[in-house]
C-alpha cells in the first residue's frame, strides 16, 4: 500500500508508552483505563503534532524546501513542535501566531524562541489565516517555504495518526490487551480523521470518541470537515474506504467557556490525574478531554467490561502560562 512509501523523517521515540491507570479506575469504579503517552514522545516536550510532522517535514525535505511555515495561537503546541521538527531537519521555521507580542515570554512561546523559530504576530487571527501571505513574502525573497496548515491537519499530517493506530494495534497485541474505546481531545480534525482511517485498517472493533475542544465554526461544520479529511486521508494512503458523518463520534458538550478558557472541569481533571497517578495534563486540550471521560464514566457510559484508552496528546508546556488560573482556588 502507498502508506509504506510516503516520505517520513524520524522525530519521536516510538512506540509511545501505554500504561494502566489503576488507581484512578478504582477511584471512579468504572471500566479499566489505559493511557497512551504521546506527551512523552521525546521531541521538545512532545505532543500529538510530532506524529503529523514526521510526514509533513518528510515531504518538505523530499520537495527540496528550505523552510517551513505554520500558524496557530500564541501558546500553540503545534507551532512549538513544528519549530523543534524544523530544527531537527535543518530547516528555517516561520510561525504566524495570533495576538500581539506579550510582555511575558512563557510556555510554548519561550520554547519557540529557544528552538530558533521566527515569529510573525497576526493580531486577531489565531488559526494561521495569514500563512499564505507570509509564505508569499518569503517566496519573494527567494525562499522555498513548505506550508503546513493549522494543526498540521491535511492528509499528509493525518497519516501520522493512521500510523499511530498501526503502532497501537501491535503494542496492544504484545501486551495481550483488548481495548473497546479511545478517548482524546479533538480540534483541527487531523488526529481524529487519521485515527478513523487507522482504526478501520488496524483496530476495526475499537470506538474512537473525540472530545471537542474548540467551538468556533469554520466554513464547514465540524463533522463535515472530518468526513472530507478522512476520505482524503484514505485516498492519500491508498486505502479503499469511504466515510460518512455517522462514522464519527464527536462529543461537544464540554466546551465550557470556549477555547483555552480553564474551568472547574479542567482544573479538577488536572488535579485528579496528578494526585492519583503523578501524570500531568495540559489545561487547554487534555484536561478538557480527560474531564469529559471522567464525566462519561460517572454517567455510566461505559460498562465494567469495557477498556477505555485515554490518548494523552501532550500540551503540558502551557501549564506554566496558566499558573494563575490553575492554583487560584486551591
Ligand atoms: C492540537 C492538539 C490536539 C488536537 O489535535 P487535532 O489534530 O488538532 O484535532 C489535542 N491535544 C493537544 C495537546 C494538541 O496540541
């Protein structure tokens, strides 16, 4: 299959660990819970974008590009991992970040700077809307930039999660573990679309449950974006399959105050996992998704015989930029 011939560079220590959360499962009295630690993949504090970047930066090198450009919010995990991936590949990195340059350089922004990325501030735009404009500027100075979309979410990037499902299937078989569900934070569609394709290929019985993190609607409703990206990703990897809206399980009841707004759900999820298992979640993505999983368990969504795998997608450097909100009510 075409999937085995796509350009790739190695950025992560794979497979990432899978462990069981016994204390928290006992505390909740629900199904067994496993956790997959993409926060520990080894690239500059880790995270799920590393898997996408192995293919995106692989393609940039195959095309002879000399730089990469991407965008996101000021505390974007995707941008920080892109800066690190570009450093590994010897490419210049340009980041288009939402907002104005803040006074405090902390969290991912500090890491972007240390990793040598060139930052372009884009005011009200936090989803990379100005990437084409900056890319054009770079081209006019003779550079050959490779454009990575917001979240690294196109078929090239999503393939990272097709491969991740293959990795997980092999890992679970070695561990003699069966899982019934995967729960994780879903935002720019790349992770969930890739998992959907990968699940059909490698773990067909597992239910993939995305917890929505961001309520902003773009041109296309979220489910439709998911369908388009999953179908394009299947084509990209050479898999014969098609997806429709009902193939995606997406929970949007946990949006709280909106993207990046920390509420009680996130604060208690961070404390619960930290204090029962010594594992840190990030305030924007994984805390919301983990809090949602805890809520679903409490509501009896899973049976005692189920085994739920929580996919830790990273993001922990933003803990430091949210210090005030996280310890306020302690
Ligand atoms: C980007 C990100 C996600 C969501 O991944 P998508 O592919 O954009 O859906 C989840 N968790 C963290 C920590 C992220 O940085």
